[in-house]
């Protein structure tokens, strides 16, 4: 029956590119949100971990009797309770150790009624160690004389990666200039504001529920199961709101199976939560590396080759850190047009803390090298420095030696935009001329770019996502998505896309994404993939629902579905916007008709990319993008302080979806990159962390954030949702070398091992002045 | 875990020091040093915990004759905002300005910062330049009795002061600086990049027709205790302040500053910074 | 285990009585004894500001303050900022300007921002930066936090600067 609606016509108003509020922001701003750190379950016990506190040792004896007897203690576990429960990428880790391989090895764990009792119980555990000589750098670790840390890994060798393309000797022969340097990207850590926390509980059927901060809920089951000797299907993963992740939760770390082992032993829910000191010592780091890089070019500015010989500090166990060469080589072969490539990386086991994933994953480290070498060569070639960058910038349609297909490539436009709006070329010349002159404060300007995956990264068998969507009788939409919300704002993006496609108000959308019993598969939040993958999945599901709704509308209204749209909560005639029936009314009619119809759709989206492959030659992402940063700094040549005055960024985002969220992720990514560049440093001395606190591990604070000018270049990615590309890692990747290049511009000093701390800068300037005397 | 047997909240100085006479008392107010130190295990609670927030007569900033008196419970924020301090001793306001963070400034007491006796003590540095005295009170012969100790004599060893365990630091006094007194404080900053090293320099004295007299030079984090840099002072005392004397003063820094290598900075860098700051502050004095 | 004592104070406008160990910090009391988990633990040593609360009108780090020191005083936490009509101006501004990402640091950040503007209604952006130096955030880079603070100042000042 046609329902006449005589309201005025509804205009098409797209949400794409608008500023959309994050749906969970009000609860977070009022303190209502219950983070995992805030959760309390009935009968819950508190779990605490005893860490070794020494980097390499045999455990001679361990006596937990006094701890077990302490009133309020329900369980004490040690390495023998976890024997054989091997987990990890190469199965080299166990939840509780019988031998110490790094400072934060978990030696024992206690579950007690209060935190106070649990901590007291830890104090009562008596451990006798026999200290062994340790390995504290990969350079030492690979020597034949170094202590052998593991039986199955001779010469302490862990993972190895290689990629070669073209004739290197020939390329070297044709090069007029070769930049040849060793870079030492250092250990930093994520410093999530919410410390590591997991709550585990077994039900009476032996099925595990684990509340976790994981950002990859499905493969997480697969990785956690062997640590407990159970099957992945028996694990329910619940993701409460978290206080940040940034890649630190892309693997299973021992405190999680420890929570589950304690829960199994006690029969009660157990919450393990780290103090900030525990967090500094025991959560994964960014992968530290020694990168010997060489970039060659001709006098006319053509890059001829790039090589990288990389040594990685594997740390005591293998997590995602030592796998970064998969991305490092993509940068080595794909950052600018590089005809000949020779990349090799070797990870070496040490007794240092071990690395996981961290925003920028291998590209932070590599771009610190490639972008500085570009700057070095720019001063040598017979052309304007900016022209040198642009000459070597790929164009749309080019393919890298590893077959990364740069379908839409606007690196040149990013370079031009950033350089023009910052007046880069003129300032670079001017500041370089000021270098030698007297004066305490020197200005510098530096440019850096990079390339990163922007359409997922098919390093697993699947890079896809499942989406379930329903629209109810009140035209309220529920999206059940595999995409994890870790603070990055995918909830706002999904919300926006649903409202855009179905014409419903933003407030009428509910997102369910945090229970593996309910939500379908997603690989996880990594590789800047979530807007791209979940955006596409959401759009596809929403369009399926729309198709079903408009087909029903066609039947009821007698107007062709192709002429109809969903707008402002109604079905409208697309061309003129005349509303024909309110959406909720239509849905109820669909529901209560003779052959009832509910709107419930499912979608699985797999991006159009190729698996990584052992030879590393494949188009492993459905899109790639670029960013350029220009950093303007003032250097106090006496104290060595670098003040960042201004950052201009030009990034290929494909298409702006949620403008406010995009800005927020860019600003936040830059802040993490600034900390990496200027002040963050894990000071490890013979395997012990000397600065496990915010007082001595310096994060960027509010007064240190410079003015930011952000340009979002829209290359309209054919594969991305509304043309969008992934965005969040590039801001972290590009800023550090931009600052290093600016430092050189200002002072003639180049620093190859971050951070560019005031002391390092002051010393380098001092030494340069001594040399010049 | 600490087993505290008694918790006291005295309302008068007499009550407070009488309790301290019995011994074994841990005193606190804001807790900005006590709390992290107990948390880390660097300090232990004793049998009696005493909260001195409510003690009357331990607050306030006021003139007393030719001196300024600052009550020990005065917070760093109160010092930062006080008009009398701004007028008479801006060097102290400057130190308060750069002290930690707003939340710490709001809770940290002057007495706490002094008794904590860190070589970095930001409030201690300008007080050394101002030739301040601390007032110590104890219960003796049935009454609360006070004595004064010069700040310059107060710090004996790392974290150790001349205050007895049964004494309470109740106030700080310094003579109102002469009209021709100039003093500046310079600390590593902006936070946080340099706060790691927490090197500080405070210099003050009377400018008498270009001649610098009664010079006081204080340095933080370059010695086991907050330091009066006597060699630097000697290089400046009674001499015209000019490029030559400044150069000599900077050279004299090495004789006074004996910094160490630690997780925050190397000895080389600390000494380098102190020299830079010394020159900077002296040029600032000259410019005024 | 530890000596306990009873304290009486005003919490978010209401009188409250609590019995706490004398060594307990205000942060722990709020979260575990009184069930107000809005105030966060992120470092426990006064470096990050996530535990910022207002006591007698001034902000401080509740992880450093002994709970017994709340006796007789007025404590306001993030849960106490909202008005009968909903979020207060600062909370609303944070939401409107996209200043909230993971949100863990936000209760402390909002408390401090609210305090700063209350103390100085013509707060400049630079003064806001300095005033927030004791609040660490890993997600936002502070830019939208400062935008939010500026917007509240503008509304209060009605254009006057």
C-alpha cells in the first residue's frame, strides 16, 4: 500500500569528508567508560608476576611454600606448571620460565584476594639463580665466541630475510655518488596510558573467556591456545575499551596465558595488571636495528641502487619485531624509484627485552635511513634538491621491484605541496648559508617522505573482514564487525559509512565488535588497514541492506528501485528527493507482511591483493600511499635543544572520510614520531632497563607540540571505500628523518642514531667545532 | 608492607613537635616526594605517620621586619603567584614557575622540597642565592623552641640535612634583597626534553656601579648536594661585571661543579650546561 | 594489616564517610573503595596526570595524595563535573573537537583543563600548553585538546581577549 508523505524534499547531504564525533567520546569524557583496567568481576582474584630481574641465568631452585601458605593466596605457579606450553611465532616462548633469558622473564605468578596480598606473596618466593654471561647486542651475539643462548639456534641466529633485484655491481659502476652510512634505530616502547591487563575465566565446560587488550582477536586465539594446551575454538575473546595499543597487542605476551593458568588453577576469574614499571620493563619494544644502507645515484639525479644490510636485536624471544624486514625491504625497494635492490636482514638472539609491532613497523627504522640518504644525495647532484626528489618519485601505475603496484601514486604532488606551502627550497638554501656564521640559535628546515601500505598487507592467509548488519523495526542499525576499536576511531568511520549509505542519523547506529563469539573474523588492527578493509566491508554490507530495502520499497511503492534512495530516515526519489515512506515504517511493513522479511545481511570482504610469499615478490597490499613532512626547527647550538617550530605534512589519504578523525590520527602519529626523534630512549645496560618510569623516559608533552599544517591529498583509490586509503602509520614514520635533515640544514651535523637528544646534539656540534679549529 | 601504629593530625606546632620528640615519626603534607619514594622502596614509613597540613602558623608569605618569611607549608603554586615574592624576590618565582607540573606545584610544599634535600631541589637553589635561613622547631624543656640554620650550611650529604629527626622545618626566612640586587634562575627546559638533567643555575648579587658584590651562585644537580659555587663567586666578587670576569667565572665552574654520569645525563653534558647557563645568567645580569 | 582510620569528606558535592588504611592513596580509595573508576592509574608517581582530581578547588595528582588527607575537604572527580543538563562545557568541547581517542588520559586532562580555564578565563593557547604539561597523552598529540580548551575560553570570554 503506498504511503503518502507530503514532507518537503530531502537534499542529498554527504557525510564523506565531514567532521564526525567519535560515538564513545561522551562516556570517555565523563569517566563512565569501563576500561579493562577498571573491570571487577565477582569472585575475581588478582594475579601478579614475579620477574627475574636479571638478564641471563639458570634457576637453581625455587621455593614457593611460604607464598602458598600466606592467607589470601589461592595459587602460586612456576615454570614447571607451564612446561611444554610453547607459544610464539617460532614457538620459543613459554608462559612461565625455567631458565632466565631476559630481565622481564616471568618466573612465578600468584593469584590472591587482593593486590596487597599478591605482592606480599611475591616477596615470599625464594629463587636461587646462577647468573650466566649475557649477550647484549646482536653484533656480539653473532660472534662465535658469544654465549649460545638457545640449543636450537646456532650462533644465536633467529629469522633471516633477503631480497635482491637487478645487477648491483653494474649499478654501482654507473653511480656518481653513493651515500654510505650506518643507522642505529633504537629501543623505544609504546607507553600505552592503560597498562597491560588481562582477565581470564574458565566456565564449567572448560571453555575460556579472556578479556584482553588484543587488537587481533581471531589469530589471537590461535596464538594463545598452545600457551594453555587448549584448542582455539574453546577460547572466547572479549575486547573491553582499552587505553591505547599502537601495535603492542598484536601478539600473545606471557601475562595473558598466565592469567588463564591462574584462572584454571583457582577456578575463579583472575585479573593480571601491570604497574607502570612492569609495563616499561615487560611490554614489547619497537624493534631496534643496525642498518648499513647505501644509496647510489647519478650526477643527473637518477637513483641507481639501494642496499641495506640489517642486523636486528631479536631480544630473548621472537615476537613481531624480527619480522619487520618484510616491510623494511618494501621501503628499501619502493621508497622512490629504485632500479636495483639488495636487502638482507638477520635477527640475532640476545638477552635484551624483545620487540613486537609498533606503529610504523619497520618503516620508521628504514625511512630514518632512506630519507636521510636522499637528503645527503640531494646536496651532491647537479640539480635543485626538491627536483631531485620529484625526479625519482614514482607516478601512478608504476610497479616496484617487489611488485607493489602503485595504482594511484601522488608522491610528486605531496612533495610539491609540502615544499611550496613551507617555502622549503628557499629556506633550505638560506639556513645552509647561515650555518657557518656566529650565532647561538640556528634555524633549519628538513624534508622527508615515505611510502607505506594503505590497503592492508596480505601477510596472513586472509587479509579480510566479516561484517554482519541488521536494520530493525525502528530503523536502528546494528553493525557487527570484526574491526577492533582501539582508540583510533574506526567506530566513527563505520558509523559514518552506515549513516551515509542507509540515510539514518549517526545516533541510530550501534557497533558491536568486541566479542569473538558474536563478531565475525578480522585479521586485526595493523598495517594501517582498518579504514580501508573495515570501511569496504561496512559499505558492502550496508549496500546489501540498502538493496534489499529498496527492492522491498519497489514492491510496495511501484517505483523502480534504481530511482530510489535512502535519505534522512526515509525512502526518497533519488532525483528530486521527494520522500515516499519513512524507513522505519517500511521496515515494519516488510516484517509484518505475508512473507515476512527482516533485514539481516552478511558480507565478507577480502582485498584485491596477493599473499606476501616467501620470495617477497607480490602486490601484497591493495593500495599504497605516501606522506611528506617538512619540519622547521630552531637549534640551540649550546644546549643542543631542538625546538620544532612547525611541521607541514602532505599525505595521500585517497579520500577523506572522517576529517576530524583523520586529523586526530595524523596529529597523534606525529607526536609519537617526535618522541622517537627527540626524547624517547630505553636505556638498556647489560639487559637491564635503567629508566622504567615517565620521569626518565620522556614522552612528548603539550608544550612541545609544534604548529601543524596538514594537507590531505585525495588520490581517489579505486579499491578503497569512497576512494580512501589507510593513513595512521605514515605520520609516525616520516617525521623523525625530517627533523634529522633539518638538524643538518641548521648545523651541518647529521645524527644517525636517534633520539636526537640535546646531549647528543650538543656533543656533535661541540666535536664539529673542535674539528674545524 | 609498612606497619604504621599511629596516625596524627596535629593542629599546632607544639602538638606536632611534641609528638616528634617521642621519635620515629614520618611527616607529610602533599606527599609529592614521600609517596613515590615509599612506592619505590627508597623510603619506609616509620611507626608514626603525621599529617602536618592542619598545623596552624606554618603557612603564609609575609614581611617580618627586614625579612620575608615563607611558611614551610606554602605550596610552590602559592610562591609562584605571590605578589610580594614577585616584587622582592623574582628569582624565587622563576624557580616556582618551572617546577615540575601544575598538579605537583599545587601540592608540593616548600618545606618538603627543602627537607627532601635533592641536589636538584629547584626551590633550594634560589634560596641559596637569597642567603636564606631555615627555621627548625623542636620540643625542648616543655616548649616549642626554634633555631635557625643558614641554607648554605643545611645540606650535609646526599639527602641528608642538618635537621634533627625530632625537628620540624617550620619556615624559611631571607632578608629582603637590597634595591640594587639582581638575581636570575635558569634551569634546563623546556620540559621535558632537558628536565632529565635538571641542571640549574641561580646567580644573584648587588650591582654597584657595574661592580658585582655579595655574589651568590647556586647550582643544582652538579654535586651530591645543592651547591654554593664558591669558586665562581670568588671570580666575580667585588669585580666589575664584564666579558672578562664572565669568562673567568665560567672557567671557575669546573672547580665547583663535580657532576656525575647517570641515566639522565653524562658528567660532560652537565658541566657543559652549567657553564652555558652561568654565562647566560651573567649576561642577563649585565643586560639589566 | 595497616592502621586504618575513618575520614569524612565531600565527594562530588555529597558527604561521604570512608574507612581507609593510612597508607592508601586517594587514587586507590576513589577507584577501589568508592567505586569511582573514572580517575585512572597510569603511572602512580605523579608524572602523567591521569589521576588528576580537584581538592578544595585545586588540581593535584591523586596517586601522590594520602587518602586520609581528604578528611574535611572537598574532592571533585571527573564524575562530578557534569551538570544537571549533561556534560560541562569542557567535556562537551573535548567531544565536539575530536580530542578524545582512546580516552584513558581524558579524565585527568579534562579536570586539569577545566581547572586552568576556571583560574584564568583568558587563558592563551600557550598558557594552556604549559598548564597541561603534567598530563601525558599518547594518542592525540594534544592538538585537539588545545583546540577544545581554546573554544571554551572563547565562549567564556565572548570574544574578549
